[in-house]
């Protein structure tokens, strides 16, 4: 699982700071999560192939999370894209994007498929044989969802030597991979665990931005490998966090701790602060394993 942070600042793009966007590579998928202004420039900078992006997840309709979307859609058209593009986001996203295309008379020559979200409960939004994606309902000034990306449990691996020694017919290999005990050629029942090895542990990633402290997301994101949680402010500005429905670094850490996540990645920083270390220090008073996102940073988990 590889996470590339394209932008991790709030509000407005600046010379050296980009607004929210990131790319998650998981099981051969390349998911784009949020699409702040300048996302396509960041994609080029980090040599991410445009045509590998087939699914875009938008958390909410504040500009710093989607103002790059219409530009990216337009660029895909100019690059003569033919592959379908799926966009998951709040109700209204189709209207705001298609209005701009309509007034410019610039429709795409590929299928643009909108999946508009309205539910305030967690919902399954994407599934194939390897990966599932659910929404994480958040609490912000407008309707907002985070997204939970999870690999499915893989198949068990055959221990070829053990399988041969146990005299099992190849016709049963599929059943073995699925975890069943099977009979060998002599009619003896073979314990699955003696001839197979466990599948690799499925990876999971939760993206939570923007939101105020919302403890009821904990059961949804319980035990994820990596949690990206917004930390727009430090505790000294907790009043601003409350007023604008954002979180502090300490609150993000509390969520990470209660959900027992592997790693907490902080982001969506207000640009009022001079450096990022204070975010990490504040979070680490509650939860140890904290990483700071920075524009261009790549995490391999
Ligand atoms: Zn917002």
C-alpha cells in the first residue's frame, strides 16, 4: 500500500503549499482522494500516470478539496482518454461539474460516472474481488464523508511440499486455498492448516478530512493500518477548531488511540503555523506512532 501526498494544507494554495489531494495505491488500484486546485500539476510532478486513475473520491464540496476536479476532467479529455472515470462525492458534485462543461460546450469523450452520496451512515461505495471502499460520515460545516479503503482477505497459500506429501489431488487445490479441509487420494481427511499457509494480512487505510472531533467514527475505522486524520489546528486554537468544525492534532490522536490504528498521519494544516513539528509533538502526547504528511511525501505501508 503506497500513499502519495499531493497536497495537505487547508484553505488556499500557496507558493509552497498545496491543498488536499492524495493518491492511494492498493492492490493495483490507483485511487485519487480529493482534488484541490493544482492537483494535476502535482500528479505530473510526481509522475503519476493519469490513465491509471479510474476512481476519484471527493470528501466534500469546499474548494480546497475539489477545485482541481474540473481541470483534471478537462485535461483527461484533451489527452483523448477513453477509460471510464468514476467520481464519488456529495450530492451536487454532478451539477457543479457538468454546469462548467455545459457552458464551455466541452463534453468528455469518455464516460464520466457520478456516484452521488447523501447518506449520513457508512455505506459501501466500491467493491471488486480485491478491495472494498466504504464512506466514513464526518461532521463538518457541509455534508462530508471520509473513505475507508480495505483489501479483502486473500486466499491461503499452498505449501506445495506438504500438499504432495499428503497425497492430495490437484482438483482440491482451490478448496484448500479457500480454507477447507479436504480428503486425500486415500480418503483421509487432511487438516487445511497442515498443508497451507495463511494469506498475507489485508491492508487498510482510512481518510478523514474535514471533520471536528467525532468519536462515533471509531468503530468504523477500528484497527486500520493507517489513519489520515485532519489536524487543522493546535490545541491553543481549539476554539477556532470548534467554530470551523475542524480538529486539533490532539483530537486526531485521541481518535487514533481509541481506534487502535497502526499509524496516524496528520494533515490539512492551517498555514498560520510556522512549522509542522508542533503538530507531531502535540499528537504524541496521546498516541505514539504519528507521521506528518507533507506535499510530495510518499508513505509505503
Ligand atoms: Zn472543509
